[in-house]
């Protein structure tokens, strides 16, 4: 059975076209700082008329294979995560098969996983589980996360973005997954959906969507802590992880989300929260869940308390998401790539995870 299954190599591609959020504020007639401070974003990438999720995916897959010298015949499973629908029946994966067909490899399992931004993580889990299973044939798995996030004119438009990420999956990886300790949360809510197949724009309830994000975060963290404590025999706290990587619709939500974890640790009386911080957060401990998600006072205090930990454990992950914008399925992994770029000497000095194109933004 394969051991230490995880990420062997990765690459990222995003469009060369972008707009500064300050310029978008001026164009939209929005108050200065609404997008840069209010959303925490610097730039937003977008596809021109000559690019889409297919071309971005083809670019990033070809780049990864060439950069790391991977024989296309050594790919045995290809999973794509995306919510950008190109065809109601034909997978994005089938377009990517053109890279492998010319090398005589059509024996590649996998299709697209579509479920909003979670599709990329589902694709990743599928590849990891395949390599760990008795079905594995000894070849690599390849995960592609790609989306073009486009919104109708209005308050959601500056939360767009576009990118594609490719992850090579196999055993004995420098970035290995702990498959037994992870928490999931699934619920049926109409906060973000695309009912009109003739339109690329989603229907979004922004306030509800943010609440859903925080509820899912609470649920997943609770499950992760429970599983960790069962396996390790001790309490898990924020101090037990070097870094935290978040899905990033916009950076302000990432800040709020980490602050929420700090609040959770305070309520759990975890060792990561000192007495001064517990005292500041104590007045909010008795708030019912729904009220706590809407409390501006809790949001403000928890972010203040969390800032030192945020700067150390989260800020290094925010480079690409702040510069490129929301990438849906690719957002979480763009944050992970940012961490590797900023902390590669202490994490994986043997791997060059970023294409040189990242220098465009740094």
C-alpha cells in the first residue's frame, strides 16, 4: 500500500490581464477603500476573449508535465474540479485528454467534480484515495482546479477572478496528507447557485453566503478537533498547526474566518488563547450560534485578538488570492501555493511550486 500520499509537484496559471481594485473602485463610483480595505483585495484577474477554463487548464497541465519532466504515459488518473460549465455533458477532463492522446495514453480514469468551490477538494480527495487504494496501478494522479469567477454588475463583481492549478499526486510526497483527520460539512442552502444555464452569472445572497461559510468552518473545525483528540489523546488548538490555509472568496472573509477559529478556541478553553484574550472574548461566549455570526462587536474583537496569530499563521498564504481574486475551486490551492512561495525554505526547499509568471505580481 502506498505511503505518505500527497502533492509531488504543483503549478499555477492565471491570466495576464487584471485590474487594480483601486481603479475598479473609481470606475464603479464606489467609496475609496471599499474593495481594497473592505474586501481586502489588491487586483482582480480576468479572462480575455481568447482565454477560458479550457485554455488555462491546458496551459497549466502542459507546464507542469514539462517543468518536472513527467512522462504523460505515467498519468493514470485525472480529476478536474470546476464550476465553470462549458458543456452540460462533456467534462473539461476530456479536453485535457488531447495532451495525453498524442503520447498514446487514453487509459486515464476520472472526470469532473462540480459542487461550487468544493469541487477542487473533491477532485483532490479522489486522487489521493485512488493512490492509497487497491485500485492504484502505480502511476501518478493529476488534479486540475480551474474557474473563471464572473459576476453581474453590482456589489459582487469585484470578488471575481480566474486561474488554473495543477497538482501531481503520488506516494512518498513532501506534502503528505493525513487522511484520518479531516472534517467535512455539507448542507442544502440557496446562498450561491447558477439556475440559468444560459448565463455565466451566479445568483448570490452575500450575507447568507458569509454565514454559511462561517457555519461550515465551525462544523469542520469541531469535527477535526474531535478526530484529532480521539487519535492523539490530547486537545487540538491553533498552536498545533504552523499555518492555516483558507478558501478565499476575498481576503476580508479569510481574516474573519481565522478570527472565528480563535473565538472557538477561546470557548473551548484551548491552550492557544492566553488569559487576556479569553477575557476580551468572554462576553460573547454565551451568544447563540446564529447571533454570533451576525455580531459586529464579536467580529471586531475577535479580529483584534487574532491579529498576531493571523500575521504568523495565515498572512503568508494570502499573496496570490489578494492579487488574482476569487478562483472558486482553485482559491484554496492558490493560497497554499502562496504559502509555499513565501515559506519554501522552511517547508519544501526542494520544490519550485510557482511558475515564473508569479513574479508579475510580486
